[in-house]
C-alpha cells in the first residue's frame, strides 16, 4: 500500500501495556474535562463522535462560531487538563518537530460513529505534523489528496496504531468510514478512542 507523500502509518507502535496506560491517562482527562457532543457550523447538526481535549488549547466547534481553538472547555468553562507526559513523549519520539504539541483532541467513536473526509487546517503552524493515535476497536480509515475529489484509499487502523500527517501530506483529506465492532478488548464497553496531537501556533 503506497500512502501519499508525508503520511506515515506505524502499525502496532504501542503494545498492550502502553495502550492500557494511555487509556488510564485519558480517563483522568475525561474526568476533568467531560466528553460532549459537538455541532457542525451553520447547520448545528450534531457530530456522531463525542469529544474533549487536553493541552493548553482545545479544538471545538458549534453552530454559532464554527471550528476554532480555545483554552477552555465549551460546556464547563474550565481550562483543559494538561497533556499527559506519555503523549508529549510520543510526540518527541515520532513527530520530528522541535516545538511541543499544544492540543490533543480526544474523539470517542461508538460502533455507529464515523468522520467524513476533512482537512486539519485550523492550525496556524502547518509545518508541524498531525499525530493520530488509535485505541480500541479497529476502524476503516480513508485518506485522499489535497483536493476533496482526489482518489482515496482505505486501510484498517487497529488499537496501538499511529498515523502521522506531515510534509506534503499535512493537508490531505482523511476520515473514518466505519468502526469494526468487537475487534478489541482494550475498552471495557467497546468503541474507539482517537487522540490527535497538533501544534497550533508557530
């Protein structure tokens, strides 16, 4: 499988013990910054994922103000929890970028959730890669080119896999077509967690 330039797939990068430790760290984040259901700009249609963030900034979206980064949780009004050290370590080992990530978006997918093709382009620093970590059930991940109508390819992401979008592939369209239920025992009640680390400011 030949991925677009700048996109790397690191299958099985995290072993089971590392995955379990990361889930515990994310549970602590969610306890402080609860998952909520975001809405699309303009239409106000609710997304099928629930989300939260950690780090100095968090990515949010709602009907009125659209896609943006802000330092506080849109429901509780509290600052986002600090990013767990394990995530900063993964960034340091994989991203190849001297500045630390400022935001980690936590998306929880139930077995019916999906994510349409989109670009990660709300960041000012597009030189920094995006680092995406999969935990829990396997998903079918789709990636295309720099234009929405470019040819796409799909491949499975399993628990412990990491994908990096950087360089020429930083703005490639990508999404999640479907979740494959009961493909992992990592999360007690099933589903999939995706962690997306991003640098926002230059």
